[in-house]
């Protein structure tokens, strides 16, 4: 995976990937690794933007 610049879209991609992962695999299957892969971001970005997996979708209700 090529390194992408740390732009404002990265957080949005992580949030969307979180919601997509929950919809496709269920909440019990959500991991930082799965979300990072779906969002096409480095795994380290997950801990930068969300301290835990539960934080990853914390703003998801705003978008629904």
C-alpha cells in the first residue's frame, strides 16, 4: 500500500469504512486492522484518529 498524505479525507474514510465494516460483517467482527484495510489507510492511523475500535464509529450516528 502506497503512503498517502495525512489529509482531512483520511478521518472521513476511516469513519465510512467503520460503518461499511459493521454493515457487512457485524459489530462483533470490527477490528482496527479490518477498518484500516477497508479505508486503505495505514494501521497506525487507526490509533491516531481513534483510541479504540469503539471510538472509530463514535460519530457514525451523525451521518446516519
